[in-house]
């Protein structure tokens, strides 16, 4: 079967990637989606069980750092576009093991860029009809004070953690490939995502699971840090809009205009989980445990996504109250998924970080 487009989505077995793969595979049967994922502890094919039999879906288990393999996949599927999400994504892990972050996020992105360059420059039409779309984070902009300011697309990069430094570096490589070789690229920087299939090392799924098992909820520092939360399906919708309508060489910020102090979001999670489990209101508040702060903990992130709204018409579709309700329900209804991802190879790391269940 001839496909209209052949799109690699890297990191498609991860949290956000699985939502992007699902959206593209189901919405665009005329596109072939090639999910390239190494299946690290964070990658899980069960996230895609509902679409894995679709004719327009292919899974390739591969490391983006493997340049020859990336070249092979580019040629085998006649790839015209890449939506690049594969990364090491957890700040706490980057503080412990920065090398892995430099390897995957910097060298992996470079390997993918170079493979795309070699392939596309070898074709008669060159870069025409091609796109390298890189998914990045608001963390590259550094930290804001409690002064109402927002990150815009022109905010100077000022990364603080090894994770954000590695993402910033990868963003620079992507832009360099546009400026140097003329590769059509787009970069987007998104705020904190939440929703189904997020690995339970991140705040929201970790705390939902801990409440369910009556384990402590480790709030870093005083819980006063602020994050801007976006429902993951809205991020996937934004990626769809930008992939189709975004301007080459542009940057777009994606966010929910939805800032929360950590301690306030923890209380919303407790309230929702307790209600859905039939516990008395406030029953799990005693699980809140203030612990040593994350090293270099960024105080506040907040995204201004006005450009995306004005130029491409995207806005978040879900109110936070609705999104968090859906999310808590999903984790409570999918305990088997949770048990699977918190067992096996990754268990020892999990226990090292968070103690025995
Ligand atoms: P995740 O950790 O849930 O998933 C990452 C995926 O990448 C996994 O499936 C993993 O197996 C795969 N992967 C890791 N190393 C690989 C390698 N060397 N080769 C091939 N595959 C590899 O991450 P996520 O939270 O879904 O984030 C996806 C992307 O979005 C990342 O680039 C991240 O920086 C960015 N981002 C995340 C958020 C967020 O809130 N989670 C917000 C903004 C941007
Ligand atoms: O802003 C976008 C970023 O959001 C993404 O680029 C990252 O990939 C993603 O992991 C996320 O980074 P954060 O560090 O903000 O997310 P995390 O869920 O780890 O933490 C959210 C906040 O909660 C942060 O201020 C730290 C705090 N926290 C987190 C954990 C895991 C706690 O207080 N206790 C915890 O146990």
C-alpha cells in the first residue's frame, strides 16, 4: 500500500509519544507511522495495545544513538518526516546520572538529524516536503520568580538541571541543522504534561499510586514550586496542528495557562483519589511528607502560548478539574498497568529511589 506520508515518531512507546502515535495512527490512516523506540524503563508497548494491529502502524525497536540503524530505517520506509520525542525525561534521574542524558538527548538527537540529512540530501527533491519536528520542554528557559512573568519563544535559554541542559543542547543542534544545511525544522517547548500512561516516577502518577497504597507522598522542599500543567492529549493535539500548519524554522511554546503550586496540586490529588476510593474527605492528608528539596529545584515554570493560539488557532480543550478527574480515574482503573510498570527490570531503580512498596 502506498502511503501519503511516512512519519517516524521517536519515543512512541513513552508517555507523550504513545498519545501522539495513537492520534496520528487513528486520525490519518493515509499516513504510515513508524514508532522508533529503544524501550527503556520508560517505554512500554502496552501503552499502544489498542492500535498495534493497525495497517498504518510499524514498530521498530532501536536506539536513536545508533546512526547506521537510523539511516537504515529512513531508507527502508522512505521517511519524509520525523516527530522526535525519544529522550531521557526525568529530572531526578539526570541529577544522578547526567551521562545517560547527554548520550540520548544530545548525541541521539544529533544521530537522528545526521541520518535525516544524509537520506534527504541523497534524494532528487532534497528537503522539499520534509520536516524534522523536535519536541522540547519549557525547562530550557530556566526558572521564573513569583512575579507573573511567562516564558515566551524569545526568552533566553538558561537551563539548570542536567536534563534541561541536555534538552537545550539538542534544541540548538536542531536549529543549527536548519541554519547550516537548510533542513526544514520546527521546535516546540511544552510545559508539564499529565494524563494516562505517565511513568509513576513523575509527581502525579507517583502520588496517585502512593495514596492508593497508603505510602508517604514525598513533597520536595516546602511544596511551593510552581508548574504549568497541560493534559497530554492537548499536547498531542498541538503537535498535530503544528506538524501540519507550523512554519519551518519557527519555535512554538505550548502550555495550559494553568499554574499550580506543588502542595496545592497534591491536595487536589488527595481529595480526588479519596473521593473516588470512597475514603472520608481528607483521609490521606497525613501521607504528605516534606522531604529534602531537589538539587537546583527550579522555582516556577509558566508558558505563554499566545503565539500558537494567534497563529495556528490551538488552545487547550480541557479544564484542569476535568483533566485531573479523568487522570485519577484512569490510574485507579488501570492498576494492572501500574503493577506491570513498577515491576520487572526497573523495580530495583524504583526501590532505590522511592523505597520498597
Ligand atoms: P518518557 O520518558 O515517558 O518516554 C520517553 C520514551 O523515549 C520512552 O518510550 C523510551 O523508551 C524512549 N527512549 C529513551 N531513550 C531512547 C533511545 N536512546 N532511543 C530510542 N528511544 C528512546 O518521556 P515523555 O514524558 O513522554 O517525554 C517525551 C518528550 O517530550 C521528551 O523529549 C521530553 O523532553 C518532552 N517533554 C516532556 C514533558 C512532560 O511533562 N513529560 C513536557 C515537555 C516536553
Ligand atoms: O516542564 C516540563 C517538564 O516537566 C518535562 O520537560 C519533564 O520531562 C517532566 O518530567 C516534567 O519535569 P518536572 O521536574 O517539573 O516534573 P516532576 O513530575 O518530576 O515534578 C513536578 C514537580 O513536583 C517538581 O517541582 C518537583 C516536585 N516533586 C516531584 C516528585 C517526583 C515532588 O515534590 N515530589 C516528587 O516525588
